[in-house]
C-alpha cells in the first residue's frame, strides 16, 4: 500500500474527511487530496503530526518494510502490541511531555504501583487469615 492509500485508510478508519484532517494538521483539504493521490508529500513536521494524530509510526505511514530494522536492537519502539484505548492515551500523553516532566510522571507511576502492590499484599493477607 502506498503513502496516499495509507492516508486514505487512516482517515476513513477514523471517520474524518479531508477538511477535518486538514484542520487538525494546519493544511488545506486540497493538500490532503494531493497526498492521497500521491501527487505531493507532506514535510517532515507534518508527517510527525500525522503519526501522532493517528497514533501510528512514521514508518507505518511511509510503508517501510519491517525487515530493515536490525534484529539485535531491543528498543521498546520495535515492540508491536495491541493496547487498549486508555494505554494508548497514556503513552500518547507521556510522549508529549518534556524530559523533566517525563521523570516526574515516571516517579508518580512508581508511587502508584508501590501503593497498589501494598494494597494487594494486604488484601492477600486478609484472605489467607480467613482460610
């Protein structure tokens, strides 16, 4: 599937028209039409906006083959997993944070996990005492 077909597919899957996508990206509906007909391509910044909006990678939009990625690289960005909407929203929001706020967010999540483990351990102890 080529670039234009991918944009059409993403747009239709998200039930938006060319004008709506153009408004989100700050381009005209005519520009979207040119992309979809493979007559023009967006600049890099717009390509990144498209990827963020549709929650896909730029590699996906550019129809890059998966086998060009080195096997030995074990980066989380190489993991393709299905996530629920809340997980996607969380990751999308996290990626928009600056580095300092990412560190703060990680610290808060670690606190929440610690509390959750403690609550689980306490409820497990209560269950064992009843048995």
